[in-house]
């Protein structure tokens, strides 16, 4: 026990001033706010305790994976950034270093899950839910939240360990989170739900909702879980703990090279100081690509760009095909299945990944010294926003292309909606505003992960203001509204929409210029 | 070596106890190697960053090529400078060549310049390797190559021999020494090593606790004490690390 506390306190010291606990606190507040905003509605007080057990896992499935991806990345990235692995390995056994990270996450997830449990119990009593909570059920909910979240932490920690470029970990978190959320709506694929650790929040839900169109929510009921998810959770725990250790054990101090199995034979290179043979100099060429595109060669962000819309398309189509009796508007029904969650919950963090990656290139080392003596601030910022916008356009375009392919696969005989081009154009225009906002955040906040977490919060805020009718209040709501993510029939005032999109883009563009001009260069 | 290519007047950064650079008046003649010498933390890098407009001065002015530097003309002035500040800047996931291509495109230089600088720093054979796989010395060479791109009139190098092996250090020192003669460049090179300056510099400026305490030729420095080392220690207070 003493060892456990010592290890955790060491990790706590390392993460001082990293705002790590702020990440979990903000996400906890978000979960509380979202789930609790209509808790005191008199219609729900009668079954409030059960309703909470139904709602919270759902919200957890959307928010916790990203929170954990950000959290794990912050913990591991300090070692990559500080190049401290080689120092640590001379002072501590490798297993202790590994356990340090595991214990820290364990403690954090335990505190998070406990806080969530206490908050919802307290809120239930505060708003006056009828009766008393079923403590066994709440105990089970706590155990599930903790164990599933801890597995996700282990998974994210391993990815953050292997790839020093944290874009990979954040993209993995986003892709997994999306798959998990979508799989909640596809009970027909139980094995897949159990297999994907992000899907465990949905697979382990034990409260169902009695609902119909006429009477709305009638009540909630307990469901038995005969899907064997418990075994999958336990199995994943062992796989991740042991697998993570095996990976870490074989990791060199300067990164993971797959050295135990897949070492690439080194290329023969001459030693410039000792080799006297005069090399033959071939002229080099200048590529035609813009500078900012040259910088993102071999970037891992393309992984999320391809995978995330693909997950949305595959599972969205699966869900559509399994619910043909409810979803009757062919192309339009399929569109909501593809675009709803993607645009509100995943596109903003994905744009956040793009923006964070683009600015991280300059935040690294002393790159600011080099870039600011060679290019103007206007050009630099414009380049960043344009590249971010171009990838956003490709992502949304890819989503639309997959939508058409899936529609044809589903056997639609009607033509593809002509409005699709307008949705895409508006989505991209709103997306550019999000790009500018995220670029600003990633410029000011040097952390890779924090702006991505903020993007997720932004996506939610966008949904909230949209629900209240303030469609143009945030850039995040503009993008989803432009894509008609939750309602293909929504009438958008194009003039207002374009004006607000341009306003936000210009605002954040000018804020970036102002920020760089009025702040001294900071290098690592 | 008559006209000053760079001048600063009362250049200051910070206020009160936070003052990092205090009323510095640099006079750097054209066509010389100007050694900027001082103990660790004396304010060398801060001064060089101020010269490049990477830090905003609290007070004072900077004049490059007879033109007072402002936010508006900063980049047009810096077009004629090359710099390596703190440590080499690079994109580790790109190759050495790709890094140089980026600088060449930003400076609007022809591709031939890249081959030249790669040959100069003897990195041509390693140009297709990712920079994150470079050794410390190779990264330093790449940093120098980036600074040399475009054959600038002024080269500002902050401790350029860091990370190089003895042969590399000697090679770079010789190279810097010859730049004013071969390429008509003015070189400002910072170091905390007096011996290094002795080998390279025509002029020297010594900074300590943010203030310029000596500026003149190496010969003039020698007159301040029994030997160069003695003069330097006397000026900087002696006991501090160099």
C-alpha cells in the first residue's frame, strides 16, 4: 500500500501544473450538466433513480473515452516531451515506471467514478426523486463505470506510450469512442459490441426504457445481461495490462521501434567525417506543394480522417438497415444515421486533432525561432487555417461519398438528394469557422490534447445552443447546422449562415495574428 | 570593416529585477566575425532573439543595414539574415532535405541553393534520412545549413558548436572564420567559451547580467588584463561559470 501511495505521489509531482485534474473535472461537470439539466422535471421524478441509471452510461459512452484519451495523453506525453525515459530507466526498474502510470490512472478513474456516483445520488435526493435508490444497482453502475473506464485508460496509455506523436492516441480515442457509441444502437451485433472496449458502456447497460411515440417515456425496467460482457471486460483488462507491459518492456528509451520482432535492416550511409569518397551530387528539386502541406507529410492524422467517417458509415448503415420499419425516408433517414453523431460529437474533436497537429509542428523544440524569421505572421496563420480547412473539406467530402455508396448498397432507387452539395458546402463553410477557432485554441494552448477536449465540449455547447434555437451563436453549431446533421429538412438562411461563418473565421484569424504579434516567442 | 551593419541603442528587455537585457548599445561592423561572449544566463540568447524580432524590446532600437527595424520592415530586413538560435529548429518527421525545401520555399530560393548548403555542411549523403534519426551533431549541421540558405549578408549563430565532436567543432570554427572572406558575410556568433572566440572573432562584445561590459577588438580586450582569460574573468566577476 505504501508503495502504491509513493508511486502515485511521484506521478502527482510530475504532473503538477499540467491541468490534468482539470480535464476530468470539466468532463465530470459536463456529464452532470447534460444528464441533470431536466432531472427536476416533475414527469420524471417518479422513476428518476432508474432514469439516471439509463441516461448516465449513455453520456459516459460519448464523453468519457475522449476525456480519458486526453487524460492518458497528458500523463504519458510529459515523458516524451521531456525526453525523460532514459533518465527514469537509470533510477527505477522498468516495471515500476509502468506501474506508476497504471496506478495513477487507477486512482484518477476511481476518484472520477466515485465522484460521479456521489454527484448523481446527491442530485437525486436534491431534486426529490421518489423512493430510495436501489443501492445494488448503483453499486453495479459504479463498478461498471470504473472497470470499463480503467480498461480504456490502459488502452489509451499504451497507445500514448508507443507513439510519441499524441495525434495517434487522440485519433484512436475518437475512432473508438465513435464505434462504441454507434454500437449502442446496434443490439443486433452483440459480439462486436463486446469486442470493442468502447462499446462496453452500452453492452453492460442493465436498465431499459419503456417508450412509445404517443406516450413518450412510460418508465424504466431492469434488463438481464446475458451477453457475457463481464468476461470481455475482464479479458480486456488482462490483455491490456499484460500487453501494455510487454510493449513497454520492449520499448527503447527513444521510442518504440518494434525492435523485438520487426527491426528494419539499417540502410548503408556514409560517414561524412571519415568517408573520403566524394559523393556524386544530384540536383534537388523544390516540390510544388504549399509549405504547410509539405509539413504534414507522413502525418498520422490521415488515420482518423479515413477511419472516423468509415465507422460512422458502416455502423450508421447497419443501424439503418436494422430499423427499416421506423426509418422510412430512405436517403434522408440514412443521412441522419451517418451525420448526426459524427457532426455534433466527433467532427469538432477531429478538427481539433488537425489544428493541434498543425500547431504542434511549430510548438516543438525551437521551431518558432525558425518560422518567424522566415515568414510573415499573416501568411503563417493563413496557411494553417487553409490546410485545416482543406482536410476538413476532405473529411466531410469523404463522409458524403460514403453516404452515397452506402445508399446504393442499401438499394435505394430514388436519386441522391440534390441538396447534398449544399449541405456539404455549408458544412465546409461552418467547418472553416471551427478550424479557425480550434487553430486559435491550439496556438494559445501548447498542449496537444487539451484543445481537442475543448472541441468536444464545443460540440456539446453547439448542440445545446442549437436546441435553444441560437443556431449562429457558436462556430461548432454552424458546422452541424450546415451539414443538416439532425434534420435534413432544416431551412437555413444562407445569407445569415455565410455572414456568421465569415465573422467567426475572421475573428479567430485576427485573434491569432494579434496573439503572435503581442507575445514573445516561447520555445521548449 | 568600417560601417556598422547592426546597431542597437539602449536595447532593453524586462523591467526591475526581471531585466534580462539592460540598455545594450551594440556596434557590429560589416564583414567581421563578432563574438558575443558571456557566462551562462548573461543575456546572450535574449539579445540575439531581440535582434531577430523574436522578442519585443521593452525599450531601445535596433538598426539593420542603416534601417531602423520595425514590425513592418522586420521580414524584409531578415530576408538578408540567417540564424540559428538556441538549438536547431527542424521538423523531426521530415528528412533533412524536406526541411531545407521548406525554408527554401519560405525564402523563395532556387533548389540549387539546397544542394550547395548540403555540400557545405557535408550532409548531402544524409539528406534523405528523417531528422529525428540524426545525431546531435548532424542536427547542428542542419541548423547551420538552414541559416546559410540564401547566402545571407548577416549570419547569427547562437553557440553553433554545441553537440559537435572535436573535429566538427574545429571544422565549424574554421568555416565561420572564413565566411567574411569567402562569402562577404558578417557573422555574429555567441559563446561562453573565450578560447572559441579567440580562434574566430575579430570583434568581441562581452555581456554579463544583461549589460554589455566590453565591446571592441580582441587586441583591445587583451589590454584589460594580463591575458585574455584574465581580462575576461576580471570583466565578468571571475567566479561565475563560463
